[in-house]
């Protein structure tokens, strides 16, 4: 009897400790849909737009719930473009937040021409938000969104610069939560899935999402308090979205915002890297075998703005890896998801 009681007590204590310990990477969520926040530099590359389409397809399948989208590109048409894509997929009520005094304010042809497209005097792609100036600031929206969610339930997908999420970490208590940003993230975020850095052994260079706001990236990798998995430059480089799918699979409507944006971004036909799409896919389907994972460890940004990885037992950060077989599987999944018609079409 004493031995049985001792074993039971030890077992209960172990379960308690496990429940209070942050995992080193995201386990498959116990419940669906995955609660998702998408932070993007929409307009700088077309993969952001395709990634948003993938999110909507996954939501239509009941696999995720897009809680909010925040913009790290400081251009007034970035948020209206997101709004029109969300509206196209029947979800124009998703909250949007924008960076203030952020990076890359330059215009983007695919933003401008898609947002302003019209037919017979009517907007080709209906949307309510006309300018990012009319949207709330990103950090306030992030705090409000996180505060309303269950503890350790949110997957935060960041496919642009680290500007907004560093400001989130540094944010003080406010009307949305008495917690500091660091405390709020620790309590609410299950996983940070990023497209950032480069981790292949050959041709190590500084990666765009890192060096555009290097001070923010440095601090996020150092200070982020929850599990973090990054998709390095080499992952999206190895998995290209085919122009043939853009030409073939998006014709279920006369005008498709993702197809139009893709065709405006570069001269067709071209196959584009799937950098941002891979971070979305991992965040929602971490245990589908699409990717491998590095050992646990820590990522840092060196003086040349290049990411470096140090393996360590119990480290909270990892990066994705892929085999040739996984590359084929991921490409097939992304084509299927990005081209999936909205439920309302």
C-alpha cells in the first residue's frame, strides 16, 4: 500500500511538472482549430499573399482560426490588400493592425494595382479598409487578441520583420491586460513560427527578414519566452510554387486576387519560392511529417546580421529541415491549399 501510494504521488507530481513546463517545440494541438495570428510584410514579396490564401484554405477545412493579421510593412495599401483577400474568402471581419514608423514604406505594384482595380466603376475586389491609416496600431491589436485567448493556445506566425513582435514584448500593461508584453506572450503563445534566417552550411548570407530590422531580430531571438521554430531561407528556396498552378488552378473565378497579384509581381511565367507558406504549414500541421527539425538550441544574429545556431539540451528554438521526399510533399500540399476555392464561391 505505501509503495502504491508513493508511485501514484510521483506520477501525479510528474504530470503537474509536465503541465507547467514549456515544450521545446510545438506538439500537435490537442484541439482544433489552431488559433492563429499572422504578422506579415505584405507587399514586399508575393509569398506573403499565397501564405494568406493557405491560411484561409486551412480555416475552411476547420484546421485553424485566423484571429488577426498585423502588418510590418509600413505602406498604406498593405492592410487594404489583406482586407480584400480576407473579404474574397468570406472573412472580411478579421481584425487588421498596422505598424507605425516601421520599415519598407515603398510602394508595391501588386498592392497598388490589385487594391485599385475596378470594373465598370466598381472595385474589382470589394473591401472596406481603404488605407492603413484607418487601421489600429499592430501592438495594441496583438495585445487585445492575445488577452482574449486561452492560455498557451495561440500560434503566432511571423513572416516579415520582427518589428511588431519586439514591440509586443516591450509593451506595458494596458486596458486589454494587466500583464506586460513579455508576461502576456508567455501566458498565451504556444508557438512562434517564423520565416527568418538561414541555416544551411553553404552560402551563409544575411537573410532579408532579419537584416531589414536586425536590432529587433536580435532581441527576439534572445528574449522570446516560448518555443520558436523558424523556416530558414533555404527551405522556401528548395520548394517553389509553380507558375503552372497560377495559370491553371485559380480560374474558378474571372478575377482572383492572388492570381492577379502573382502576375503583377514578376513577369510570367515564373516559379516563386515558398518561404512564408512553409511557416504557415508548420504552425498548423506540425506533425504531418512535412519537415524535419534541428536539434533544440538557440539562434542568434551575429555582427554581420547572419543567423547562427547553437545546439543545447532543452533549448527553446529550432529550425526546419527538409528531405527530397518532403520537398515534393510540401509542394503538393501548398498547391492544393493555395488554390482551394473559398467556401463562398
